[in-house]
């Protein structure tokens, strides 16, 4: 999930930018100020409790705020994430938010703070008072609210700065320019999110080429069982001796060997922010195995991207590769190529169904130039990052 806190003093323009963020990223909007005003207007129990405090420019109690937020989250479980506007306002609320995110098995991605000079803030709010009809936009109450911000809310910035999640943005100038700066921050934050990707497709679909590029762009560990096994064979290791006959025929190696090399690769990267798997899983059994391997790290497959490509195009690519220095033993002749394509059709194709049933499967067109295919993949990855744990 993409969970963002939009931070800044009253009058910084959070509401305006929030509307644009909601539209672009399909988020659930939690604006505690608006929610409280609605409760007051409807005369609800929570509204009556908060009314006297709000009209004086104070902050509603944490008990009231938490009840409002939980209600909104429960009513909106299918969005890509949550945009918090006006929460957290204190360090206590920051800890409360951590607890709420823990219940959702998620976390706050970042806190984006709109930085605006004090004089401009007062000017903006006084101008807003002429059209908003809000009785908390008088100059006296504005000063109280800004004082509340200085004494109670600014320490929240230190809380998230210590976590490396506080990002200041210049909140003055053109609205579209400010939004462009915010969007850039969101995209960079998304690309730091832990994500585990299975790149899926028949032999010759270009998985290896594209997986390497994706790993570099998104800072993922490239996990190619084929590449690892070819090195084992070249080094004449014990594993290499066991798998050489499978490799020469382009057949699937025994599961216990695949498990051993994947676990070893994971141990070699304890600080990884995710993995991109190419060449594994190749069977339903291996899909279950991968789930188990990732579960040990309290992780799971985030998305499986299938590269749709015609059998004829795969055959052409494999035949062409067989005439280059990158040739594999199983590219040597038509019979071996057909064997590999049959292996995919008979045993690996069902892996796509496995992930599709989990709503973790997206397919892209695997035809076109390398750059065209990569562009499709990055669009898919960026969308997946918003819903990733």
C-alpha cells in the first residue's frame, strides 16, 4: 500500500495538493479536520465532543481522531493506500499511526511537508475565510492554530526525520509545480519499497534481459536460477555435476537443488529490498516452495509479470541466440528448442494461473524493441509498488 502523510502548517495548501494526489494514485483520503467538521455538522456524538475544542482552534482528543480514522479505513479497503492530511499532529499520534499501520500489515511510506513562510500562511487563510464560510479562519484563531503547530506538531517532523521518512517540499509558487515536486518524491519513495517480482514467460521471451534492467532500476537482487546453475556447471562443483545433464537438455532441475541455490543467494543479500526471480518457479510445486522461502523473511511474491509472446517469435529468438557467443547448450538445435517450449507449455504455464488466482498476475506484450518492452514493464512495476506490502 502507498501510505502518505501530507504535512505542513495551516494554510500550506495541503487540501489542494491532496485532491491531485488522490486522483493520480487512487488513495483513501483521511483529512481529520474535514472529518471532524462533518461530524459537527451532522451533530454526531463525536462531533459534539469535538465542537467546542475545534471552534477555539484547539486539537480534538486522540480518542476521537482514532475512531474517525478507523471508521474511514474500514469503509475503504480496496484503494491503493491512504493519504493522511492533518494527521499525525503530535508525536503521540505518530505512535498511534504506527499502530494503525501495523494492523493493516503496512507502513507509512513517507511524510511530505509543505514549507511556507508565516506571512504567506496568514495571508492565505484570511483570503480563504472570505469564501470558505469557516468560522475558524479569523486572524485571532489563525494565530492560535499556528502556535499549536509550532509547539505540538513540529516535533512530529523530528519523529519522521529520524526514520528517514520526512521530506520537505517548497510549498510556494505554482500549484502544478508544487505537485510535480510531490509526485517525484512519491515515485522515488515507491521505488524504495520492498517488492518481490516473478518475471514469467516462455523461453526466448526476453526475461533475462529485462529482469537485469528491472533489478538495476528498482534496486532489486537478480535471482536467475539458470545463471547460477550455469556457473556451477562451469566451475565443476558438486551441484554442477548433478545438474549438467538437465541443463544440456533444457529440463527442469530437481527442486531440492533449486531450493539450495535460492536460499544461498538470499543469505548472500541480507539487506536486500526485494528480489526479481527469473527462471523460478517453473512448476506449481516450485511456486509453493517460493512462497515458503519468502515466508521465512515475512515476505511474499508481490507481483508476477507475464510476458506474452508468440511461439514462433520465441523460436526465432532462440535460434538466433544459438548462433551467437551467448548461446546455451539447449539452443543448439530445433529438437532441443521445441523440447524447452513444450516443457513450458506442459509444466510452467500453470504457474501463471497460480498467481492469477491470487490476483498477483499481470501480463504485458512481449513483442517489440527492448526499450518498448522495458517501458511496459516499468509502468507495470510502478503500479505494483503502490499495492505492495
